């Protein structure tokens, strides 16, 4: 498509840079008109200059500069740290531009309420970055389920064994609850979204989380480069025999054994849906290499389908014909098994005014709400009702039922 597409990006990190590369590939008329980043030097280093000319891009340090050029833009991408997604999106709402919003869309119930109100009449102009649901593999699974081949569905069992989990304990930002809101919001937000697409409206959730491996008694702000154990610690990039993951990512980081670590290294949730069906979900951050798994088993009366994004395979087992079918679904190499390319296409079409956002802001708000409810449930050890984000009764502030912005305490 040769139609012109002028976009601005707020927060030019690795993720935003990858998306810009895809826009350039798919849309010859694409132009990155502006970059807004508080660290211009860092943004220039991350800039995808291999495919986009920096000479035609303006750099600004504050989002308010967008008001001066908004009439020249078709849309805006937000790729900043998680705690800033909502305030930036709310700030942009008055410009009436399509927004590509990274997940999680919010990290507190208060933020969810703010975002919901800001886009009350324009949820379909906000594309939320959920590439798992837009990947060719999952869309094939969705077609199988909707075809009736499985019969009546009675359960979904989803799992995410993260092979790079140490990042969430050593990265300055990813280990910071004030920035991320925790690992339900970091990882489960994707999985809850695709489960919702399969099963419909969630009613309540119960969860637990534990930390059995990471964390410890080391100084929380200690860096590997300053540690006297850096030559013998398997998680250190300076060890002669680091874990294979660290060997491929030899970057200095903070100690994963820190004494103020809040992230869990394992968590599980049960989700109750309207009609009585339920789903289970587990995430683990200690997995490595080929133990990596992300996908689900969907069981119906007639058949079971299982899928895994890491293997890019779908397995269908017929319950009455002793028949097994295995499909290999190769996604694009552009990112997230082809899901990123689909998101970019959808956002461009939203900018052109020819379609609605999918996934849209309502999808993002619901998933974030579920993540917060899971975190709350794990701390309170009880079932938590999931409020209807489309209802006027959605809590606008902390209430007895939804006490968000919990005072997070270290896990026992």
C-alpha cells in the first residue's frame, strides 16, 4: 500500500524500533514524523536507521510538542515504561488520534478508570499490543474451535514457561513493581487476553504465586560487575560458565538474588467464566532452553487441541476416531510469530479509517483488570470478582471490593 502514513512514537526503545521496521516494510508511504523521548541520545542509538531516514524525523523531549504537529499525524505509538502508558494515553485523548498502546495498558485500577473515561467513546481507535492473539498460529486454533470440531468446550489449560525469566529479577526496570506492576501484568496480560477470546466474559479469579528460586540475602542494588561472586555465579555474565541464556546476553545487571525482590518466579490462576466453564493458567520464570512453553490445551467433548508458540505446532486429537493431526504454522520472522505484523496492519487501517482496532482498548482494560485481580487474590488468598469494564459501575477509585495499588509485601 503506497498511501502515506505519518506516525509519531513516544518512547523509542527496542520494541518500538522493531514495530517501526515493520511499518516501513509493509507501507512504502510510511514516515516516522516525530520521536518523543526524554533521552534523545538513547533514542538516536535505537533508531532503526537501517530502514528509516533519521533526517526526516523530528526529536522532542516532551509529549506536549505533539499538539503542535498533531494535524500532520495519522497516529501515535506509545512504547514507554509500563507505569506511563495510561498517563500518556490520557494526555493524547484530546488530540483524537489513533493510538497504538503497549501492554499492559494500565498497572492499577485507578489508571484503568482514568483510561476508560478518557476513551469512553473511542475504544476502537486504540490498538493494544497483544500479538499472541493476532498470530497465524492462534488464529488457526480459533478457527478450529469456532468450527465446532472440538464439540462443547469444557476446559482450557494454559501455560507460559518463560526461558528468559532471569530478566525480571536482574533488570532495573523489570524488577521494579512501581514501573511494571508485577509479573501478572507483564506476562499474563497476553495469555488472559487470548483465553478471553476463546471463552468469553470472565466472572472471577483466584490465584497464588510463589518465589522459590530468585531473591535472597544479597544487596538489592548490587551489580554483577561489582560483586565478588561474579566469577562463580551462574546468573552472572562474568562467570566462565554462566547459564546459556546469560552467555547469549552478556549484559551487566543487578543481582537476581537481591533481598528486596518482589516478583514471583511462579504463579497460577483459575478463572471462572460466564456459563460455568473455567480456565487454568500457570507461568514460570525458571525455565530454560527447550523447556520453554507457551500455549494451551483446549478440551472439548469431540476432540482436544493443543498448541505451542515456541514449536509453532498445533495438535488435534479426535476423541472418537483414534485420529491425531499435527499442523505446523510458521509465522513471520518479524516478531511474535507473525502477530506483530498483523497488529501493524490493523493499526494502519485504523489510521486510514477503514476498520476498528482489534484488539481494542476494552480488551486491554479487561486483561489488565484480571491481572490486578489475580495479584490481589494471591495476596488475600480468596476469589476476586472481575468487574465489567464496560459498566458504569466500574470502580473509579479504591473500594473495599477492589483495593488496588496494594501495599506489596515480599512473598513468604
